[in-house]
């Protein structure tokens, strides 16, 4: 992976380091991100997260063998404003992606830039033919973002979790490589 593959005019995706713990702690403890922070599987999504807990999260991401988590950095200032990545689990042909952006940096195109970088890399440099994401059913903004970028709903898991005392569904969205290429004005195959 070449560095220029993970940059736009606005953002750069880079490896997370132990020195990022303070910045991560700041935005991960924003109550508006609860339930959509994409912390490692099996870690409770509760707040506030102590600095030592954030260091554990960083360590877990670094040790993951079937996922890659990268920091989202503003190129102009060098500020860490989120994290993103993909997980390929048992099938490298169908990775899952996630994007978490600090709330004070949302709705300015950062997520769109990041998603374009992820999809470009996965569809052009890996065997991926389908990319998916999992979004809590209550996350209307996340679902709208996915739809606006060509993802379609592929399924739901009922009673996946509890939020505000009620069950919610987890929504799987995906985009196929031919759909993505067509959306970008390119053909697939012949």
C-alpha cells in the first residue's frame, strides 16, 4: 500500500500510534458517538473511557490479524479527527468497513473522502467484490450516509442490542464492485 493511496486534499489515513491515545479519548468520549464509535468487538461501548481503556483499544487494534484500523488525520492541521478501517473475517472477498468521525468534524465531507479511499483501495487492490457495513437501526444519519454513497440494505438482525431501554436492529448495507464501478463511470469486466 502506497501512502498516496490513502490521501485526499483534506485527509490522510495513517497508522494509529500510542501517542494518539489522548486525541482518541477526547472524541471517543463524546456522548453523541456512543453506539457508533467502532471500538473492538467484545469491548463494552460505555462512556467515559479512561485513558488506560483507550490504550487497551489501541493495543487491541494493533494486534488484530483480520482487520486494519487507521487514524483519520486532517492534512492541513495534522489533527486526528477519527478512525476507520476494514475487517475481512473469514472472507477476503467481502470485507466490512467502518468510519467514526469526531462530531465537530462531521458533515463537511471527511466521511465521504474516507469512504472513497477505502472503497478505491479494497476494490482496486484486493480480491474484494462486495464491501459491507453494519449500522445500528437507530442511526438515521449513518444509514442515510451509506445510501447516499451507493450502499443498499442487505439484511437486518433484530434485537441486536438495547438503546434507551428498547431493542434495536442492526442493519447490514453493502455495495458490489460492479455497482461501485458503474457509479464511478467505469465498466466491470468485458
